[in-house]
C-alpha cells in the first residue's frame, strides 16, 4: 500500500499541472471567442 500511495503522490502534481493547463487553455479560448463575438456584434451595431 505504501508503494501505491507513493505512486499516487508522484502522479498528483502532473495531474494538477494538467488540470491547471486545461483551465488556462479553456479560459484563453473562451476569451478569444468572447472577443471575436463582441467585435462582430459591435460591427453589426455600428452598421
């Protein structure tokens, strides 16, 4: 059981970093989409 828990401890930071990376990428994509959507909406309103 000690070996298994040690293995989990080794995996944990990688999993954490992966989740953090995923969140950052998702946030970036959402920001890009919101920016593009807002820009096209602004152009429509101006026209």
